[in-house]
């Protein structure tokens, strides 16, 4: 007679002595999470739509979306992932709504129930650096401050690097921490995390291009100044030559 698993996480041999089954249904957990994010984005969109660029005009639609992205990142990194980083040792036995959210997500990656060292360190860095950094970046976008491109590039680099490591550290083993349900693997693990691959890569490309143009423009100004100086010196030498020739004639 087969023994009933003590928890739903893979591999089933994982020991979770403090595990308590979720008290909320999957639909309820996901609804609460996505509704919270939607309300946050709705308020943020109204806020950025009332801001002004350095030229006095309304921010373009692409910049508004960028503002929403970093606000959402700040919330998810600092609040959701920060909760895990702080409570990782007890989260399997907690019933808080954020603990319930992590129990649901852990069906795609049981490392979140076992305090896996890599995941704990990665999520701690993400919460502290990329969480607070995302809010600073959102503020810089709101103020249309030129430093925003540096912050956007730095935060996106950290997100992309961390997400790639997160994927590879389990995929290289054949994803043994994910349940056999395709929904958990393809939606939770692959799809939801892919946002932090695709969007940061695009942001890095856009911000890198903006910084390159700024440096090129500044260098172009210097080259123009140098060219003018060189022309002026050449004209002086020609003038001196003419003067010397006239002196010889006299």
C-alpha cells in the first residue's frame, strides 16, 4: 500500500516537518495577487499621466509603461519576495496570505519551501537592491531625471542576471523541484519569470542606446571645439607667413 505524501512538493522525498496545507484555494490566491497588482498599476498610471517631462509636455506612452513596470517590480521585489527572504525558514508552516502565495508558487519550485541557499540569497539581494532600486528608478522616471537611464540599466542588469541564474540552477538538473503538472512548470515557472528576461533586456537596450547617444553628442561637441581651434591656429600661421613675406619685400 502506497504511502500518501505529506506535502505536494517535488521531489516528494523533501522533508517539511513544519508544513501546513494552504487554507486558501488557488483561484482565491491568484485573484488577490493580480487584483492587488492591477490596483497599484491603475493608481500609478493616473499619477504618471499627470506628470510633466523636462520640456513641459506629458510623458509619452512608452515612458508611462516603463514607470508602471518599475513600480510593479518595486512592489513584487520588496514586498512579495522580501516576505519570503525574511520568513523563508517558517513560510511552509505559515498561513499569511503572502505565505499562501508562496506555497502555491512553490509547486513549480520547491526550493522556496526548503530555504534553498541560492534562492534565499538571490531573493534577499533582489528585495533589498532591486526592490528599493526599482522605486528610485520609478521616481526618476516620474521626474524625468537623466539619471533614470543609469538606474534603469543597472536594475535591469541585476534582474536579468538573477533570473538567468534562477532558471539554469534548476533546469541543469532537469527541473526536479517542479511538480508534474504542466501548468505549474509552463505558467508559474517559465511564463511568469520570463517577464524578467524579456523586459529587462529591452530596457537595457533602450537605456544603453540613450546613454550612447548622450556620450556621442558630448564627444561630438568636443571634437567640434577642437576642430575650430585647429582651424584658427592654421589661419594664424598663414597670416604670420603673409606678414613675414611682406616684411622681406620692404
